[in-house]
C-alpha cells in the first residue's frame, strides 16, 4: 500500500511551485485588466465633463432625444477607442518584430564583413545575452505589475541586444568609411532607431524605464569592450597561433548554432 501512494505524494509536493507561478501571472493579468477598465472610466468621465451635451440625457422628456444622445456618445467612444487601439496595435506589432529586425541587421553585418572580427562579434552577441540573463537572476528585479511575464526584468535583454547590435553597426561604418558627415548622420539615425525599439518595451509595459536604460548602457559598453579586446589582444593571438584561430572559428559556429536553437525554441515554437 505504501508504494501505491508514493508517486501521487511526490506529484502533489511538486505542484505548489507551478501553482504559485500561475497564480502570480494570473494576478498580474487581472491587475492589468483592472487598469484598462479604470482608464476607460476616466475616458468616459472626461467626455462627460468636456462635452456634456454629447452624453445621453436621462431627464429630458422624449425617447428620441435620449436615443440621439446615446448614439452620439457611442460614436465618440468608438472613435476614441479605435484611435488608441490603432496606435497601440502598431507599437505592439513593431515590438514583436523588433527582435527579428535586429537579428536580420546583425546577420547582414556579419555577411558583409565576412572576416575574423565578425566571428568574434558573433561570439560576443551570444555572450552579451548570457550576461543579461545572469544579471537578471542576480538582481532579481520584478517587471512592471501589468507585465504578462513573471521572470526578472533588470536589465532589459532586448535593449541590451539592440544596443550591442547598433554599436557594432556604428563601429563597422566608422571603420570602413571613417568619421565624416555621412557616417555621423547614419550613426545618429541608428542610435535613434535603437532607442525607439527599446522604448517600445516600456510602452508595452514589459519593462520599466530604468531596466531599459541599464540594458542599453550595458549593451553599448559591452560591445565597445568586446571589440577593444579584439583589437588589443585577440587579433595578435589570432594571427600568431593556429589554435586561437580554431577556438574562434569553432566557438563562433557553436555559439551561432546555440542561438539558432534558441530562436527556434523560444521565438518560433513558443509563439505558436
């Protein structure tokens, strides 16, 4: 009889952790929807205060005037909600596509360079993501209360990866064409684009502003230090020793393969 109850007992013991995680996510979702309802109620109150004539009148005699007020009120509500949904829908779409855009830009730079330094950059990109994941576990700072994710949010791994790629792109342009008016303008443009894509993480309430700023700073600094190490140390070793070349080539292939596996598991299969 004791053997019969061992397995159910173990299963029952392993359930509280999963139950707490699901309860936490559900509580955050409920709080998020409560905030949405609160915003709607504030919206109705603003319409009532600014333009009370468009509100349905309950004290006016006659059903026709009341129906006209209701129709006008509903039209205003639909216009307000549709405009806010349009802006939010575009931002949500850009946010979901940002990781694919950044990955495509990074892979394009690797293909254009096709040199040993690009292999070092590939290793650095995966190392940068690993650093972000480790810092999240160490700092263990929660995301905004309305976020649908329950894992730590400091620093933002999206912002850290975006600014690693942007810094890599800007350094490559300056290395190829020098620092002039055109490259300076392009560097400012790509920096602004990276800032916008990172800000989407705040507007979609996945991260706080501080989490995104810290991620962006870490990604930029890590990229600069990573390429400084290549110019100062690794390049000379790469040119002098065969085993260093083998380590860099094999390491870049292994890291790239691991990243591709992560993309398939987390970006493709998980989103289905």
